[in-house]
C-alpha cells in the first residue's frame, strides 16, 4: 500500500489503491498467452466486450468498454428522446447500476491490432477506452465501426485517418484475421439518437447499417460471431447458412416489464440453432443490476430440449475476466476462475500438528 497512515488517506489515494479492481492481472495474462497453433483464445471483458487472440498472436477487441451505470439517485429524469423514454412513455431514470468489477486496465493496453465497435450505445463505445488505446497502443491500429460509431469517434477527436467506416458486406483483413461485417438486429439502436447522423422523423425507420453491425471474425483456430446487442431475428438462420460459425456471442438479459432489449433464454437457444454454431456464449447478462440475467436458465432449457431438437451446439456459461480456448473448451459447460494452490506440498508444511482439520 502506498499510504501507511490514516491521516494520509484521501479519496484519491483510495481510488488509486483499489481501482481498477483487477489491476493489470488480465492485461498480463493476455499479453503473455501464446495461443497454440489451430486454436483461438477469447477473454470476456464484461458486458459485450471480448478480446480475441489468434494462433498468430493477432489481437482484436470488440466493444471494449470500462464505464459505469447510474451512480446516484440524484439524476434528472430521462430525456424524452432517450430510447427507453420513447419505448415506455416513462421518464424515471433507469436504475442500472454496474454489478461487475473492472477486470482490465485500458490504460495498460500496449499490444493490439484492431479496435472494433458494433454500435454507438454508451455501454459499447467508451470515451476513456478510446483515448487510452489512441494514446498508448504502440501501432497506429484501425478503429473500425459503422458510420454512427465513427462519427462519435470523430466528435471525440479521433483522427479521421485512423477510422474505418464499415457496413454489412465489407471485409477487413487484420494480419491473419479476416473480419466480415454483417447485419445487426439491434432494434433498440433504431430508436436511439446518434451523434453525426440526421435524426429522422419518429415514424421513419432509420437505416440500421449506419447505426449497428455484427462481426464474423475468422481465425485459423475458429470463427467467432459477435452478435452485439441484436434482438432475436429469423435472419440469424441466413447468417448460419452464410458463415461457418464456431462460437456465437449473443446478448442475453432479463427485460424489465415494458422493455424489449435483450434476448431471453429461449431466444438464445433459437439463435444458436439458427446460426448453426458449435458453441453459444451468452453475454451482457452480467452488467446491469436491473437486467441481471441467470444464464443457468439457458443451460437448464438446453438440457430439456437438446434430445428433442437434436441440438448439436453447447452453451458455455462464462464469468467476466475468464478465458475461453477453442476448440479445447467447446464442450465445457461452465467456467470457473483458476482455483490456485497447484504447488501444494512442494515445501514442508509449517504446522504444530500434521493435519489442519
């Protein structure tokens, strides 16, 4: 500890000592991991944020976000233009408190090959993370996203030459990793106002491709489908025909009454079947106190339905900060953090008796 005396304790000293809660633990793990040939490694950064590392050690990150939700009761009412105000006709602030620690330090990221964002919502596109990557990553990597995302980056001061606007059908090559941009089904993005885009009449459906996209990320070790905040769509089946998907990352949570925003447990199973994926990993359920999901519901229903519907995919229940290695973990159902003490009895124990009962 940097402070040894209670009279030297300050709020800033406390923040410096405990925040981010994981320090550089995950940064170090990602940096030092050498992904074996024919495999791909993923780490969950909370919410829909995922770090993907190929067997050529190429790193791309999607929806890297280190923000917060509500942190005081003393907030004004929702703006009438806010998506939930438009959807519900309500004005009370959403009680969405962040429930997870910061598992990664964005200011200690030095090695990265591409920064991808799926859409412009503030829990996916982060000013602080953007600044940290722009300032500290050694190479001048591309910032990739749909038009609304890029317009927001530009408004924050990201150089235009660093930004790449993408839309469904585009293909971006990052070293050995191929990124295919495809359709989003995030209907919430259609009722959200964005920076730099014209606000259409409220009865006009905006252009989804300018606001949100999904990504298909192909590596030598497997293909990852990042579904961002897509709602369930029958068009997932088209993506299942178009792409050979190994891992599908999909947004799951509990929708409050009057809200339609995340997929339910049955939606996740339907989407996984439609995408013809080998593994489905529900994300987003972890982060908001008022939408906190229980992914065990997905596992329960999968066990109930798998024989009847001949499911060929496996669900994987992850934990923020955890690692997933494909194909090694493709039939693993649940993640648990490393338990430690692997070196037990490497040295003589120091007890007044033989066993600690």
